[in-house]
């Protein structure tokens, strides 16, 4: 009987860890910035923490970018975070996404363009790249491959050809290798600053 109770406690602990991981990550020296919310969607990947950057920067976070025509009154790049959907990961223990196999399409008033992955530094537009890999929990670290796994969070930098004017709408369409899609639709703020939260 004690073995059954122990097994139930362990199973319950594992289930709760998927629901409480963001909270645990914050309480035990993690960062709320990295804590992805639990979503019970059909999609395998969550996207969030969308940030815009002025088109006159030579460096975005730790990533150097080549900016031949600086335009301080336009938005030149966007970053967002990707993480696996915790709810689905609970039922699919081998769940992962090969980020090298995603397709990124950027749609703006200037038109639609399919951006290619670009690991070159400084980064030259147009293109997209992984700029940061983190573990959501303090005792879980992101490894060096480009396979997004449970409780890893990747920051993606999207660098389109044409900077966007204030109040412009844009769409980032991400085709995942599992045939799912993610849409990120935002507007450029009325006032351009070096860093702009777009959530």
C-alpha cells in the first residue's frame, strides 16, 4: 500500500511541475521574463515577449547587426521568444522542435518576404537568427544544439529588409516542421524608441 501511495505522490509531483514550472523558476532565482505561461492550445510551440528595435542600432542584445542606413524614426528589427507548449510536452515526452527547419515569413506594408536563417556576425539583413538560448528553470540549462526541448526558451531575432514606419502593422508567420503555424501580429508604436515592448 505504501508503494502505491508513493507512486501517486511522485505522479502528482510530476504533473504539478508542468503547471508550476514558471512559478518555481521565479521563486528559486529564475526570471519572470523567461517563465512561459502554460497554454492548452493545439500548437506545439508558444511565442511571446515580442520586442521591437529602432533601425539605427548596431547591436541588438548581444548580437551585432550591420546597419548601412540608420533610421532612428523607424523600427528595424523584432525579437520574440519560443518555447514548447508545456501542456502538450507533458503528454509527449520526446517532444522537440528543430528550429533550423522552421520557415519565417515577414509581412509588412512593403510586402511579404521569406527570411533565411543567418548565423553570420554582424548579422546582415534580411534574415533571422537565434540570439539567446535559456533554460526556464534555474536547474535546467539550454544545450548548444538548435533543437528546442521542454523548458528551453529561444530568442529569435527577425531582421527584415525594410524598416517600418510608426503605426505600421506587420505579421510574422512561422511554419514549424510539424506542419503547425504561429502568427505574431503587431503594430509599430507611434513613438520610436531604441527598444519597444510589443506585447
